[in-house]
């Protein structure tokens, strides 16, 4: 049932992914939203040695009512002038969090009657000097909706990755209680959540909706630095590599790199943007580690389903890179969009393989538990078996509060010989039901021989043993009266008990022997009464 339910969830998410991919194609092709806006080409561009650029526009023709100029600035300080007057600026940096205003979409409304618009962009870092900037003009809502619309597929893909990550961690915590499984689900879930949060933060939906752009910038780099450790742990666990040193070295390298770049950042030596190449190097090393694990598996002829899935994942990542490069150079769409969907596809493949194995382990554990239960139970009476008794007396911690009650069915052999084994089985069932009715609430009852039972009561003080024995005689009489001679045999159960005494008993088996002595005495008393009756 669990496996069928997982299949439905898997196929549902896969279908949703395909729908999102179609949505991505149509939105990028411009079929959904028919908003009117145009690319606005500057009349002049002036570049300075410090990397700042000034874009000049003649706005006489575009200065209609509600017209807006929109552009994206990537770690650039922004000043916008209309006819020499500052009408918009983004000059405040984040201080210790980053000497940058962040990356953002800028919306600048055009005043009626304005003649010239000047946009000045000053880079916060050398790496963003003279970055190409595209300007759009149109109604503010139209441009906003078009940007938002084009970003929705990437945002949905990233959101699904986050949801899958949470589901994987939750599944791991549930399955871990029911079966002995590894931690690959946990590591993949953690990696997926971190990657999904980073990917979501990189979409235009986040750029449009999150106003604290410096905070978003800082969060993006922190999330990027957090990816290495869960990815390496996942690769090691998923591919079942007996590596004891390399993964520790890689995790240590990642932690050391994180501490180093954060120290450089907060000391004002080099900010996260300027040390990004170090994070990229560490992430690439993690990818090389997974590739090395795959090569090891292949060369040692250990190609199982997990290796095949991992190979498919590497292929999808390479394909994503090729598609993203083509999209970037030919402007076919969001340069990160296809990578997100292919990475999501990889996560789904790995998730399916990992959870399928986990369910199989759970099923094997369930069957093993069922077999153990059958081995522990007596097939006829439903009481615990002799093997269960022998195991339990070895594991119980001995103390003076343990009591053993012994039972023996009078004349069972005679019943079998005279009336047949079917009637003898009925005798056994009736007697075991009678014993259970009185004693099962106090302890575990075992059938330890053909007509012998015993009950281990670990809290003797809670069992009024003499009253229970009297009650058994009462129940025997009630049962005999209710049957009204319908059965040829008389049901009689002899009973004896003993409490563990460390001065007399070396173990619980010795205690049971003492209870047997009392039981046999009671058995003779019952026979004597029947003889004299």
C-alpha cells in the first residue's frame, strides 16, 4: 500500500514538472501575457574608468502618462536623473552584510514633459563593471507582470525542490523508526532544501517581491556555501562507498572555506561576492568526488540501480549546462530555467530509488517481524511458545518481585486417547482461554509443553495470586455448568506458583521448578477429590 501511494505521489510530481516545463516554454515564447512594453535603447552611453556608466535617453516620445522605464541592476549603485533632477536612487549599502545595494529591478516613472533621462550605474565590485543592462519601457504594471510571469516556472521548480526536500527529511524520520535504513534520504533532503532556497532566491519572483536586497544577497551566498557538506554525505551514502577519509577531508575543507570567506567578509578584506570563486571550487570538488565514486563503482563492476540513477543524474546536469549555455547565448529564455527542471528531475529519480529501497527494507522487516511473531506464538492456543519463554527468562532482570505461575491440564492424554485429538485440541483451547482470562492482565503466558503452561509476572505484588487461583476454580465450575454435559471430559487445571528468591534460585528456571512442585501437589489434590466424589 505504501509503495502504491508513493508511486502516485511520484507520478503526480513528475506530471506537475512537465506542466511547469510547458508553462516555461509558452511564457518564454510570450504566449500567455500580451502586455504592451518595449525594449528601450539609450541614445548615448558614457563609460568611466571607475566602471560607472551613464545611459542617456531622449524621453520626449516616451514621456506619455503612466510610462515607466524599468531595468535590472546587478550589485550596482543607481542614480536616475530627469532633466538634471534626481528622481530615483539606490545608493544605500548593507554595511557589514555587504557594501552593495544588492541586485534589484528598478522602476522609474517618467514625468510628463520631461526631455532627458539619465541613468548612472556604479559597480559595487570590479567583477560587475560594464555589465550589459537592458532597459524596458511601458506601463509599470505591464512590465512587472511580464517579468513576474516569465519567472514563475523557475520559481515553481525551485519551490517543488524545497517541498521535496522537506518531504524527504520527514520520510526519513518516519521510516527510520520502522526500519534500519541509511541516511541518504536525510542528506538528499537537506541538500534539496538548501538548493531549493538558493534557487528560489535567485529567481525574478524573489527579486521583485523581497525588498531587502542586501539580505537576499547575503542569504544567497550562505546557502551556496551550505550545499557542499550534505551533497558529499549524500554521494557517499547513496553510492555506498566504504570511504573513511576523503569525505571527511571534503567536509572539513568546506567548513574551513566557509569560515575563511566569512572572516574575510566581516573583516572588510574581501566580500562574499569577491571570494565566490572559492565556493565554486569547493562545489566542483564535491562534483568530482561523486564522479570519482561512480568511476570506482563502474571499474569494480558494482553497477546497481543507484549507480545507474547517478549516471543519469550526471547526464542531466551536463545536459542542463549545455541548454543553459545555448539559452544564454541565443537568448532563448531564462539561462537557469532548464537547469532547475533537470536538477528537479535528478532529485525525483534519486528520491524514487532511495524511497523504493527503504520501503523494501520496511517490507522485509515487517515480514521478519511476522515470522518472528509466528515463531514466538503457539499456533493452536495463541499463547507464547517455549522458545519465547526460554529467550525471555534469559533477558529478564532478576529481582525478588518476579513470580512464576505453573499450570497443567489434568487428563489431557486420556482425553486424546479416548475421544481423539480433535477433542483434545478443544480441551487445550478451552483451558488456555480460561488461564488467559484470569492471568493475562498480570503477565505473559507461555505454552511450554503439550499440556503445560506458565505465566511470568514481573510485578508479583500487583497480582492477588490466591484470589486468582480461587477464581479459576469458580470459572471452571461456570464452564462445566454452561456445557451441561455436552462434552465427555471435565476441564481441570492444576496450578502452582513461586516468587523468585535469590537465596534459593540461581535463575528463573529454578523458580519455575519450585512453582511446578506446588502445581503437582495441586494436581494430586484435584485427582483425589475426583476420586472421592
